[in-house]
C-alpha cells in the first residue's frame, strides 16, 4: 500500500473517522485513499476556514479529533484563524497538510512555503514525514498527541512523494497517558478555601462545563455556597433546565470588574486568571480585585480533577442539590382536531 493509504487506515484504526478537506494537487493520493478505505467520512469544505472551523466544532462537541486536509502553506494559512480558536479551546484536531514532493521543493515552485513555521504557533505536536514507511507511525503519534491532556492540535505535513510511494504500514496508536491529578496539598488548599466562608468563585472551563464535570462542580457550589463562573470564551457549556447555573464573566471590562469585586477567593479549574480582552487607559489588565486570593487547582481540567476536589472536602461537608435553572414549564394545551379558518361573507359589490 502507498503512504497515503497507510495514513488513512491508521487514522480510522485510531478512532479518527471524519476528514474535513480542502485538497489540491499534492493531496490527490490522500483523496484517493479516503475513497478506498472503509470507515472514513470525507466532508468537502470550499474554503479552508470552513474546514478548520468544522474540525474545531466537531472536536468540541464529541471530544474526539477529526482530521483536516489542507493544501500546502497557503491553504493552511487560510485556515489559521479557526485553528487559533481551536488552540485556545484545547480542541483535539489532527491536521494533515500536503506539501510538494521532497525532491521538488528545492526548485522553489510558486506555492512553496515554510509550512512548519506557519503551523508551529497553533500546533502542540508538529512533524514532517520523511519517508513513506514512516507515514503510518507519524499519523499514530499525531493521534496520540491530539488526545493528550484535554485536547491538542497535532499537525502532520505529508510530502507528495511520501504519499504516493509504496511501502506504507498501518501503525497502532501509542498509549495515551491519563491527565495528571492535582497534588494533595493543592486539593486541600482548595478545600480549605471552600470551607472558609469567604465569598468564593470557581471559574470553570473544559470538561468541567459539561457532563459529569459540571454535575460535580454544581455539587461543590451547592455544598459550600461558592458561585460557578466561566470566562467569556469557552469550548462548550451545557445549559438548560436541570443543569447547574454557571455565570459568564462579562466581556465589557467595567461589567467584569463589577461582577468579580465581591469575591475574596477565586479557584481556577482549567483556566488562567481572568484578564481583560484588551488594555484600556486607566483600567487594570487583571479583572480580579487586588484583595482576592487566586488558587489554580489545575490546568487543564479533565473530569478527574474536579472529582479530586470533590473528594478532598466531601468528608467535611454535606451535599445539597446544585442550583439549577427552572425546569421547563408544562406544555400548554392547544385545541385538538382540524383547524377551520372562519369564512367571511362575500363583500357586496360597489
């Protein structure tokens, strides 16, 4: 099999079964492999920003990486804005960037570019495949890198001759390490802050904003009187009837300062200390009041970090149901049967 097919089969075996693609000439062997291999869904995007934005949204909602397929440096450059957003949201993505054949690059063809330089600011893992036999193992490492921590962007650059060359091999994905658990002292400090009785806010991000993480955070808030907060921007949040209430820190700096001034303590789960989007004359960059103690429980924050905090103090405090949004009101009763429009008598001719 050629290198392109070994990469597609490695992606599918590693759980990456969607490719958002905007290919060009250098990626045609990869496109042919997408068509041959069972289990891979290819979604064409007519602009690279659509491709990277779709991969970002897919990763945020599923928690699994999708693959992108982009054409050389200019194609990658067209999609960088949404890769910036994905990087900030810690979205798992596997970027596949086609490149000129290795022997062709020295001729400086019109679309030649330093792809690694363009990809590096938004890639936590970056590699250019050197030979066809390495393509499969490079793809497997890219999958593992994208799934490490809370989610990362991994970028694999695929020269055309490594894609069309024969001798490709499907590679297994390496073991993905579990996210770290905070040190006992870090958890105990957060627990003591929650028990202090001081006005405390818990700023959440990542998996603490949906699923089991949000439920546990809601129990923490209900048991201690802390308030749940989230930054202006976040990857995903569950809202609606029956979910714990999470208040969004306002975007406008005056409103954000007013919102946070009541807190004497802030516990950070998956975020950095709250900061203004931009600098303003006479306004602080950091939004927390000067008297506020800020404690970072961990960054990033998978569910088990929130669980560790919960376990650290539950022996001291009882639980109550978390504050929730009002449940959906009962459905109104509407008339049943066929609706008949009233018929007006014909108007008299003038």
